[in-house]
């Protein structure tokens, strides 16, 4: 079997450049998931996966770079990996990505023409990629499997869109829903994506994957005032700063906690940055860290008493998304408070403190309850969560599940 991964998996060193260019938050979770899947499939199967990737950035002028060029790279010895060229202007971006994908996919199919079993894994319902893959797979002979981490209709939280985007996005979403019904199979992060989008297609649920190589946290910056004292109760939130992810709920809940030894640490970027900064200006117990790269974020998580995931369970989009941040939280070894979301499999709830009352009063009460537990009990709870995700959700185990599914499609 020959496998090509078509998506947005770029070299790690490019992510810092993307972050500096893009006004919107960089797609760190998607970046990690794609690489974990590629490395997991390779480790589980012994295959060498080739990559055709596009740099994922916002449209000009949110990202000031107009042109991304053709670049070769190699994630492993023997792999054929390329970054596709495209023009970063709305509409032109779709057209140029489609043309690039057609050329690069055709080249890959021709290079592997002697192999009988050829399969393209497409990350996301990006219509230029899905259309190009369907066309070339039909012409050259091959299977098409789409990895759907969430539905595009629900991925623009906190991002300001111009009138062209607001007009074209529903049209593109309709086109995507038609294209997806023509592929060979699906890899989905929640069962509801497959059930509601294309119930007739074979599919496998793979809600996420963590790498077995793990940083233990970055070096502290030397400011002892930023290291919590043993008497302090540190509540940490990391993720997009948008209302849909429960940031407003968290700020309102923390305002109800009057004890001076409580701290709220907020990490991330998004449309609610100003509200978080204003809350920090009013309350010296709140620290806004801004966007942190992995080493520094892991350090802050490991210093926290509890990590909080307050995403509203009543939102329609949670049916179609698994919160990747949950895996990072649990991997840190600290206890996690989370709402109960339909996209989270039942097996996770034995390893979470579940918020049933999604009001500021309810969240404040649960955070107090958890933070009042003996440190040894919280450490044990966090270790159990860490062991669970490292054992059951590591990239090799998840890659094996995807690979076994791909074999059934041959």
C-alpha cells in the first residue's frame, strides 16, 4: 500500500513563522494531530507516508503574506514531501490550491503507478483538496479517505470575517457536503460527524492522539513571583479566548471566588483577549499569559492546582468536535474540571471532575470543591488521567486503529 497525506502538516520550525504572520491564533492543535496521525500510521504499519501540504494561514490581510511558494522537505528518510504553492487571497486561495493539488497529486500517482493499492488521506473538508483528490483518484485509480476533525460550519469562533467570506462560506459548506459523500471512507473525531454527514460511508472514530515523546515543561523565567506558593490554588485555562469555549463562564465564576489564595491563569489568543486583560486589571489574582508555545504551556499546566475546560455543552458544535485540549490537559498529570460534551466518549469521564451545573455559581462551587481536596488526592487523580491517555490514546495505538480501518477499504 502507498499512502499520501494531503493536508496542512508543515515542519515544526515553520509554526513560529505562521504565528508571527497571522493575526488569528495559529492552528496548533490541528498541526499536532496531523503529525501524530502520520507518525502513528507509519509506526503501526511500517509504511512511509508521503506529504503534500499547504501552510494554513488566514486570508490576506489577516496574514500579510500574499504568496506561498513550492518547497520540498523531508520528514523521514525516503519520504517525498512538498509544500504547495498558492496565492493567499480569498477565492484565489481555493483556485490556486486546487490547481496545485491536481498537479502534485497527479505526480504522486504517476510515481507510484506500479503499486496496485494507492490511498490518499485528506485532512479536513477543504473543498479544493477533496475535489482534487477525487478527480485524480478516479483518473489514476486509488482510494480517498477524509479525516474530519470537525465540521467547517463551526470552526470560525472569534475570527472576524469580511463580507466575501460570509457570502462564500455557506456555498462552500454545501459543496463540501456533496463532495464528501463520494469518498471511500471517513476518519472522524466524533461518531456524530459520520452519522449526520454520510451514514452510508465506512468510518472509524479516532478522537485524537498524543505523541509518546513529551516535553516536561520549559525553563522558568526566573521570576519567583510567577511560581505559585503551596498555599495558592491555581486554576488554569488554555485555549481560544472565545465565548463559545466558556471563557465568559470562567471569568464570571472566578469573580464569585473571593478567597485571596486563589489564582486564575489564562493562556491563549482570541477575540476575548481584551475582556481577559480587563479582568486581570481589576483583579490582581488573574494572570493573562497570552499565547504560549508547548514547553512553556506544559510548565504552567504542571504548576496549576486544577485545569479547567468550561466549553458550553449546549452548543450545537460540540456534537461534532472532540476538544483536543482535553488530551493535553490530561497528559500533564494535573486534575481536570470539564463540562460533559456529547463529543467526549464515556470512557473519559472516570478521569475528569465533571461540571453538571454550567452556571457561574456551579463552576465556582466545583472549583472550590476540587481545590480543597488534599494535594495527594489531586496528584493521584491527575496521574490516573495521564496514565489513561498515554496508554489508550497514544499516537501509535490510534495510528494502528486508523491503519486497520484503511486495510478494510482495499
